[in-house]
């Protein structure tokens, strides 16, 4: 089956620093990638939809200057959490679309101290 | 406002019991997908239901799509501790080109 690799799986950073999370589709080309944030015992909340070669579309309430998304190729999208603060600590998950199906990365546990 | 309502929100049962999770909406969908997520991992696609009234079986899991294609259910027979996880439904991505999820159902199966 299709594989989506997300890296890193865990990251701890200091408050005020930036963290980049990578999402790669390993065996297919993804025209669209989605980024989600998930709090404990809750569902996935869509942050933004990223199409290759164009600007990401952010959901209401998501700061685009804080959560920078780059979808430079059909197999790679990155999410950069800029000037991270403890409230940004969360589980971030990416998803890559192929046709009508979407496959998910393993998620990234971000802890800001 | 969630596009899809899932119920129950939490479910804790004993091993061997049966359970049903519901996914409801006021909108009509061309298809609907069910996912299962274990803690600390990404969701995994279980099934896609397409036709109104369709029933799909995946071992002990039975998925049904409502006749009007507005709702779906997931029934688990003889639940096992390995079924523990977060179950999510999501409509076909034609809808606004987004993949959005219902609120999810947290299932815990105790041995």
C-alpha cells in the first residue's frame, strides 16, 4: 500500500525556536497534502490544505505566518512551526492524497519547553 | 461545527461484547471513509463505502452506508483489546477538496 513518511516522529524544542516537520509520499505522487493537529483524545483538526506549487489554504483560525507550509514537489510537503511556544505543543499529522484516497504519516509529537 | 457527528464519543466495553459506532450528517456524500487511529500513530483507512445501503465486512467489522448516503455505521462483533483506538469517519474528498473528520469515537476494549 501507499506509504507516507513523516519526520521527525518526536521533537522537543525551546520556546522561541522554529521546528520543521517533513511529510513525504514514498511510492506515489501526491497532488494534495493535508496537515492536521490533534489534541489528546480528540479528533484530527485540519490546519491547511497544500497543493503542489501553490500556496496552502489555511483553515479559519490557523495563523499562516506561524505555521508555514511548503509543498515544493509532488512527494514532499513541510510544515514549519515558527517561534514555537508551549501552547503549540501537540501531535501534528500529515496526509497525502492520491486519487480519492488519503494516506497518513506516523505523526510528529512536538513538545515546546 | 463538525460536518459529521459521531456517536458515542467514548465507549468502554469488555472483551467479547458487540458495539456500534455511528456517523451522521445532514449532507449527502458520494462516499464515506472509516479510519482507525492508535495512540501516537496516524490514522489507517479501514474501508470506503460508496453506494447507498451498501454493507461491507472486514473480519469482525461491518460497515453500512445509509440509503440516503447521509449516515454510516460501524459494528464490531466480539470486540478484542486490539480493537482499542480512535475511530474516525470522513466524507469523500470531493467535498470542498478537503479531508475533514468527524469528532471521532474513542473505543477501549478491556480484557
